[in-house]
C-alpha cells in the first residue's frame, strides 16, 4: 500500500510538473524576459539573441541564425539594433572577410546586471531552502529540460521545413536549404 500510494503520488507530481507547473514556469519566464527586454530598450528576440551570444561567445550572424531559426535578414536587423544599443560589436572574420564576428560589449552589462539583480537575489534566497541533494536534482532537471527544449525546437523546425519543402519542391525544383541541419549542429 505504501509503495503504491508513493508511486501514485510520484506519478501525480510528475503529471503536475509536466502540465500545470511547467506551463506556468514557461509563461512566467517569457513574461519576465519581455519585461527585461523592455527595460533594456530591446525587443524580446534581440534580448534572447544577446543572451545566446553571452552564453556561447562570439559567432557569425549565420551561426546565430542557425541557432535561433531566424532568417539571416532578421538576424541582420537584430545585430543592427544590438549594436545601436551598445551591447554588440562586429569585427571582420579573420578567416573569411565576407563574414563578421559578433561579440558582446561587456562594459554594457552593468545595465543587464541591474535589471537581473533583484531576481537573482530572490532566487538565491529561494535556493537557500534546499539541501545539497535537492540542489543537484534542481540543477539536473534544469540542464536536462533545457537540452530537451532545444532538441524539440530543432525537431519542430525540421518538421515545418520538411512540410514547406514538400509543398515548394515542385515550384523550386530543389530539396531544401540546409537550415535545419545547421540548427541541429548549432545547438549541440
């Protein structure tokens, strides 16, 4: 009886995490990041592209397009806005002068830190209530769920692109542009 009720409780909690709590967390993250973008004078896409550059380091616009699924034209607009706002600089690629390397201007991150500071302090207080084993479980879940989300983003784009290619194949006479393969390589 104890094992059954524990399993039932575990199963119910898993369902709660996957359905209501996961959805609530996702919505809160999106709304918070929109508010951060507004505070920084950026659009939400610009803000998350900046975040990717911070996390992964300098890259070309093509690489940023592959990771995000944005067109190269859309990335050009993002880069121009981030550069105008002082968060990004471009330099010629030493291996291919036709490309530019995008990198974050670290001096400007005081503004970002000011916006995130109160949240980081609140989350640090929240994490103080967990022991080492719970913190490991939280870290494992966050890392694994981020990997899962990125993988599924690529799968969804691949499905959408495959559908588009099938529809357009006759008119274009070709079999795709390789963006999905680039995205899959970029996120790993």
